[in-house]
C-alpha cells in the first residue's frame, strides 16, 4: 500500500503488487500507467525510485525482486515503530 495523490489533490492508499518484471522494465510500470490513466493518480516518487534501485540490485545479484522488497519492507517497519532501537 502506498499513499498516492490524485488529480483532485486527494491522497489515498493504493495497493501495488510487485512481481518479477523483465530486467529492463520498472516493477510498477503497468500499474503506474493504469493509475495515472484511469484514476488520475500518481505514486510517491520516493517509492518509484526505491523500486528502481531494488530492481537494479535484484538483476545485479541474480535474486528475486520480491525477496528484496519483502526485506526492505521488514526493515522499514522495524525503524518506523515508535520506541524501536535505531
């Protein structure tokens, strides 16, 4: 889930599904295009850029993108919990 912005300046959570895209495609390419075309929405650039970096790393290390995303999300959750150690 990501907080996306829409043409009416509203922000709403939108589910994205990460699979194993072609090496030269952005992991959310089709979903981002649909979101913009059908709903007038846009995902935060930080999320788009982070997935670009994770996709690049997955290709370089011959690992599954899904595994890297799951790891990154677990790490982010640990650091976003109030009172959690740095």
